């Protein structure tokens, strides 16, 4: 085991991949194959394999659930929440995901700076307004906010999913900030040339 200051700024000994349980070794290998890297958030969790397994399962269940929210919309929520929380890790990682899903190398940065300055659909604008309020003033959320989502066509299940995605990233933002978790360098360079293809 070794401490890697490039991942988290805590005195935690992180295991190498071959020291992990077999199931997690396979998961890391799959990440490497599909993403070309093992996300540092997974490495940071690896000192507690049970927590890593739980985190991976809940992330996949939240971000890839088959509902009316698109993968891009989920990533947009992640970026706006992370922008309000000033989370460098999540802004970098999910900004890249916005570029990937939207095929727009600029959209992620626009969302970081001010999503209200972008021409979005009424549905997406209300979705992000709700996520922002849930992040900054959660105790002030009331039925007026939920009705605003219903009025642009969101179902009750989709309102649940918007709330779940926003809440999940409020949690991960705090964990990343508390540990000074650093994003993989690869995120900064991926999907920036889509407009030229």
C-alpha cells in the first residue's frame, strides 16, 4: 500500500489494484478498458473495499437508471451542483462527461460559469434551477418548486431522479473538498475536439 498525494490529501494508505478483492480488480480493469483510466475517486475509496463497492453501485444506479432523464441531463445537474459547491474534482470529471454526451466542447464550461446565460430548453432550465436551490437553500424547497418541474413536463419519478442526482453530488462534492481529491489529468483533455469532427 502507498499514499498517493495526487489523489487525496490525507494520510491514507491506498492499495494497489492487485491487492483489491477479485471483483473490484475486474471493475478497475473494466474502467481502464472503457475509460482509459481508473477514476481517482474510485482509487480514493479503495482503502475500504466495501465502501468502494457500495459507492460504485449507487453511482451506476443513479446515473444510468432508465428514466426520462437523459445521461446528459444528469451530468448537467452534476456540473451545476458542483459549480455552486466549487468542487474542482467533480467540475472537471463531469464537465468532461457533458462534453462527451453533448458533443459540445464548450457547454460544460458555460454550465460552470452561469447556466442561466445559456439557451436551454424550459425543461432543462427548470431542472437546473431546482438543483441549484436544493444545493444552496434545501430547507426552502417547497411544492412551488416541484410544481414548476411538473409544469414543464417532469413526472413524479423524474422529479425524484433530479433530486437524487443533485443530492448525490452535494455529498460527493463535500467528500472531494474535504479530502482535496484531485481529478485525473486525462479529464482535462478528453472530448475537446468534437466540434471539429
